[in-house]
């Protein structure tokens, strides 16, 4: 097994797996507008092991693992690594899913979602609920390792209702995963309180005392690359994962860069093109609207442009709205 995590210069910076966000079109866009020195790893959207192991269900969920030819080109060009993230509750299905990913797909690693706090998922014992069933969690990690020759990592939280960092990290570290990303919030906290980075730092101390080969990454409230690097220094981390910070700045992996209006609009159109060319009718076009909010900000007329983009139904309508905005831009002021 080649553990790519060991071959990346530290600190390792990644973009988090996010539902309806980190599909092949957005991942490619991020690579294209980022500096390769500052973006090391990307993750897929999280994908159900139940679906992957179901004869009929696989056809639907496997789309979350799709990699376009153009994304593959950019991954190879920049040497950015791509990791498949999976979730579920049955160790046997993790084994079978891992085997399928290793044998049939083109990923550099597998990550296990033990952090998603969504109540309907937690209610079924999956993701962050596994913090309360550590023996099952360990079975899942070991089964995933057994099913694949790829490095296995875990993304998780610091507890359920309160921080359980010490006991939980000790349990996970027993399985010796390649890496653990710790989000400094409990499941109950969702995203309603600031991330507690002292808990992330505590995980590093526990790792150092028990299983020094596992990499520890921190996650939570990182709004800039400078902040990511500062967190890694402050808490002696191997790296950091950026999530919602990219919604404030899609160019977050290109430090100090301030795109002009035309580049913002061109990036918006490029994302639309990549999405439409690849997915066509296989994915709801309305998914793109959340992205338009991140490109159309910080310039006069942005709020009116966003409002118009929220009404679009297809690529041609988006192009018409943007080109119409370009023509009127010198006359527009924000309200």
C-alpha cells in the first residue's frame, strides 16, 4: 500500500468533503483557480456504503464518485490528490465498498465520515453517532483497511453532547489510520458555536503519546489560508482542512489574490460550463445557485446580479444574465 499522505510536504492543506458542493465540476474549478503549492488534497461528496453495496442503489450513489476527464487532467497536472469519502454503519459494507473503490475507481485514498452531524443520519447510528459506539467505529475502520490497499483516514468531531476528545481519539488511534481530521465541535453544536481548537490540539498530544504515525488535521471556522497555516503552527498539526471558508473566497487557495470583476464573472461562467458539460440532465441545475452567491459578491451591482441568477434555469439563461450585467455594469450601483 502506498500512503500518499506521507509523501506530501507539511503542512497539508485540503478542501473538505461537502454535500452538493465537491462534485467533479467544482473540484476542477478549484484546482484551476488555486495555486498548486497551497492545495494538496480534495475529497468527494460523502457516499453511502449501503448504496454502494446495493445492486440497484449503486447506480445512483456512484455518481458522487464521478471524475471527469478534464478534472483528471488537472489532478495529474498539479499532483493534487483525490480521496473518496464514505459513510454507513455496517463493517461488512465498508469492506465491500473499500474493495470496490480500490478495484474499480481511481482514487488516492478512502476517508470515513464519522463527523456529519445531520440529525436524520445520526438517528440511524451513522457518521458522528459512531462516537458513541467506539467498538463499532473501530470495526469499520479496520474493515475498510482490510478491503483496500489505499490509505484510510477518518473525519470526525470531538464528541456528541460534550467534548470526548481524549477517549474518542484513543479509540480511533488504536486502528492506526493514515490520518484523522478533527472538527473542533460536538455533534450537538452543529455549526452554532465557534470551533474549539484547543480540543484539536489535545488530539495531537494524544497522538504523540500513543500512535505517532497517524497524521492529525484540524477543521473548523478557517476563513483564509493564512489562518490555516497559523492553526497548524499553533497546535503542531500536520495540516488543516478548509470547508465553508471557500464560500467567502473561492480563491482561498491562492493567497493574496484579488480577482477583478471580469474574472469573477468568467469564473462563474466557467463553473456553469463545467457543470453543464459534465452533468447535463443528470443533476439538478439549481444546485449551481449556491455557487453564484460566492462569485457575485464584493462589487457594485452584485446583489442585483445574484437576484437575477437565482431565477435562471439553464446555462444559456446564466450567460444572458451575465452578459447583460457586463453591458450595464458601468451604470450600476449596489443598494
